């Protein structure tokens, strides 16, 4: 039995293949302006018996590719527990969403919180800030790790925070301190979201933003617990979608 | 066919037509597409189809024969007194993002959408109800409305009742005095004295309507419920402006049909579907955004802990009094039981929600707040505490725009997964 899990996010589409319960393959592409064509292309390269989709574009996959659907919340819960069977708290930061999920000892979702409608504190926020600082995403993390202190970024709105960063650059503030300020502002916002569902270790951090080592470090400092990050944090949702097939 | 009437009322015919043209398809896709609808909903569909026509004609006819038409925005206005004075009371629309551009010329941007909407409907000249009214009655509930009425008065005569913020005896006295003053205002405007018999008739008229609505609410205790939450919400919305006598008759006919359905074990959804109670801010017509999302995902709404819902129907006025004074006091007492979040403290609301969850065998509660509504958004702390130990809860804060529909859908869908 080959099951394909598809996570159609705002920035990337992730595909995960399970064969008889074992990990077979995963790949991802940018979502672009035409996710339908991207999905078609991705699915054309693999063979599967059943398709389960999650992410904000899940209904597109249901309408055009006969996928079953589950929400990102459930997908992340399943994916994370497969990788970390003891996990009790999940932070997922994707392109435009931040989610905090509390799990029972058995792995059931007990409570979840999501960010408001704007992209504050998400992957998109990081991209814009990196661009303002003239680095790519790994570069932003490296800059922040080199910083001795953090510049104050008080705005959480992506647009206003960008103005703030531009203002700091104009005043001659060290790029590394600004980068750390940006990271810290996301970390604080994520921690307040996590506290709304109550933080219970082990804590797992997923989504593309979890690749940012500076952010992981900032979260650990604020939460005072070790934060676990999967090897490929951005594919947890697609993995969960594929795993859900046996529950559907 | 109603163009001439709308023109005479001073509506902006183009803008008004555009509004009706958007409402039609929305109603079709949200309401008429529902499966297993009771036959008795036909009457209510008709009322909506003719929302700015037939009923307005009735209001204008009543005015021709010298009767008052009063517009309100809140369940605190004791409408029994309006009916006792031979008048007609209509709840005014405030449930759509209409005329916001005009509204924002006088109001701040960051304000409750309900307030912006009632200004918008008036300033964009698209609501025949407000134009047909002799005057509107406001009330000192939340700060936003209280201050907005001062400005609204510049566009339409607005009489404001003072609603107290506590429930102690001094507050009751203040409110009782306000109820008496309101009776005098209606007498003065209509030129007709209100007798005890008039009051009794007004009380009975509205009590019967509330009883019928409560009957509908009780029928929703069944699994599966015989009617959808969307339809029940619509009926509650229509209650605010339809003729009460006709409305009550039609609703009771519908309830007879629903009783029959229950006996046969028929419902709007499969037995065992997730049952949701929505708690919080009012959903004025045509605000069906959240209920539509919830029910299109396979859950069913079994109760509205809301002004357009249980808060408006729960308590009846005791009609036993002999004198005008007795009856006015009974009216004042009934309205002081309203568990609106503007009261401090307001323990009744949390308790009423808890009781609703129990009697309706709800599986989950969605706290619904309109953006910038401080009283309800803050009070979620207490209402959530009253139910979250028993059932899962979800908080949704939104407005009338459509931009967050997909995000809300994801939250609600994940919430429903959690109930299964």
C-alpha cells in the first residue's frame, strides 16, 4: 500500500510517500501562483494508491486530485508523534501561519491556537526581514547567532517591522543585532502563543522556519526547555497526512 | 415593483439595487442549498426574498393610519411598550459590510463592525427600514454604541435609553424610571395614552413570539436536530422585523412540522453529528459567516447564546399586573434579567451558557466575538471557564469581511476533528 501525503502550504508544497508504513520518499516545490499545476507535476512523478492532503490548499487537491483531507493541526500532531513519540507540545511556523498544539500523553490534540489573520511572526515575516538586511534565510540565522545583543524590534506587523528595520539600518545599527532583534520578536510571539495552550515538554518545533537555528536557540532560552527539531522540519505536515490514511 | 416606494423613502436606488443583487446569490448558496430543510422554512425564505419590499409596504401603511414605527439596535429596548402604543418596532440591519467608506468619514476605522454597519446602511441610503422609522431608539450599552448614537442623531432622530451597568437595587430603580420615561416618550410621539390593557396586549404579543422561539430552541435538543442552526438563526433574525402575530403563527406551524420530524427520527444531519453552541456577539442579518462555515463542515449548531438567540427569548414578561405601574415594573424586571456583557459583574451569563451546553447536549462551544467588541471579548475568560472543563472550546474573533474565511475554516475544521 503506497500512500501519498501532500501538504499544500502558502509558500511550498510538500509531498511525502509511505510504502507499507515505511518512509519511501519526500520532495517539495514552491507553491507559486499556480499550485494546481505544481501538484499535478509533483504527483505525476510518483505512484500511489491513496492520497491525503493537508494545508491551506487541501480543498484544491480534493477537488482536482481526489484527495482525502485533514487539517494541518491533525497532520502535524500525527507527523510529530511519529518522529517523537513522547512529544506533548508542537510549535509549527510555516509561510503564513503559526500554530501551537497541545497533545495528550496518547498523542491526541487537546488544544490549539493559531496566529491572527496577518503574517506577523511567520516565515513570510522572516523572508521580508532577511531581504531588508540583504541576506538569505540561512544568512539571517547566522547573523543573529553572531550578535552580542538584540536590537529592539517592537512592531509585530510585517510592514511596520520592515520600516523599523530600515530605520535601524539608517541609524547605523549593526546588522547582526538587528537580525537577533528580528529573531527575538518572533520567538516572543511564538512563546506567547505556546503559553495559551500550556507548554509541556517535550516540545517539538516544525515547519520551514524551524530550520532557523538562531530562532531555536532563542526559543530554548525563553522557554527554558530543550526544543526538538526534526531533520526535515518542513515535511512534518505531509508526513502526518500520509500517516492519517490508516485512520480515515 | 417597489422602486417608487424606495425612491420616496430617499434610498440611493443604484446602491440599493447592488445590495439586493449581492444578497440574492449569497442567500441561495448559503440557505437554499441546504439539504433536508423543513417545508415550513418556505415562509421565512419568502420574508427574506421580499426583505425590503412587502414588510416596508406594511410599515408605510401603518404610518398612514397614524401609527408609530420605531427602529432599534438592541434587545434592551422594551418593545412591548411600542406595541402597546399602537406602534411597530423593528430591529435595524447591521450585519453586513455596507457603506463602510461613508461610515468611516464620521467614525474611527477601528470600531465594532456592527456600529459601522448601522451607520453605513444609513449614510449609504440603502436601508428602507431606518428611513421608514419615525425615530430610532438607542441605549447606553457599550461605549462604541453610546458615543455613536450622539453622532447618529445628526442623521436620524435618536432617543437614547440609559441602561445601567450593574444589577443592584439602585440600578433597577434607574432602569425602571427609564422604562417609564420611554412609555411617556411613546405616548407623546403617538398622541395616545397607554392603558394597562394596552400594555397587557403588548406583553402577550411579544411573550407569544418569545414562547414560539423557545419552543423552536427546545426542539433542537433532539439528536439529530430537526432544523439546522443556519435556519434557526435566520428565524431569530427575522423575529426582529416581521409582524409578530404572523411570525408567531408561522413559527408554530414550523414547530408542529419539526415535532413530527422528531417523532419519525428525522433530522437535518445524521444522528451523532457534532453539536455546537455558539456564544457571544449578536449575528445581525445577513451575517451568516461563522454558522455557514461550521455547518458546511458537517457539524450542526444547536444553540445561540446571543442577543440574536437565547438572550432575546429566554425570559418572558409577567403579564399578571393590574395597573400600568405594575406592568411597567414587570417589563423593567424582565429586561434587567438580560445577561449582556455590559453588566459588571455578569455571572448569570456564564451560568446560562453552562446550562445551555448541558440541556442541548453540546459537544463543543465556539466563542464568537466581533472585532473591537470589548465587553464580549473580555468576558470570554469567564464564560470559557464555565464550560471548558466539560467540552472543548474555540475562540473566533472576526468581522464582516470575507478575507479570513479560509483561516476560520481551518480552525473550525481542526476543532471538529478534536470533537470526534
